[in-house]
């Protein structure tokens, strides 16, 4: 049987971009010339944003998996 390969989704790109942004922001915060208290607050804020982003990305990935399963079932049932 021949199965068409689907191109990599935009989800992979967005996830890589988000991870890169988090790493870059963390490095910038750690090298910032400001007080430790202020830097810690910024780190907490960045981590909270990353958690929200990860949750959103997880939901998007789950939707893509569900769609792929439905498509696969349709192909099998033909």
C-alpha cells in the first residue's frame, strides 16, 4: 500500500520557535545588568508564559493527532 506523507506541520515550527524564544529569553535575563530580585521576577514571568504556551501547544498537538487518526480511519474504511 502507498501512503502519502504529510508535510511537517506548522506546529513543529511554532514549537521550535517557542522553545528557542524561551531559551533566548532565559539567557538574556540571566545576563541582564539589573538587581537579582527584579531578574527573578522576570524569570518567574517568563516561566509562567512558557507554561501557558506549552498548554496551548499541547492542545493544538492533540487536535492534530485526532485529525490524523480520523483521516487514517477513513482511509482504512474505504
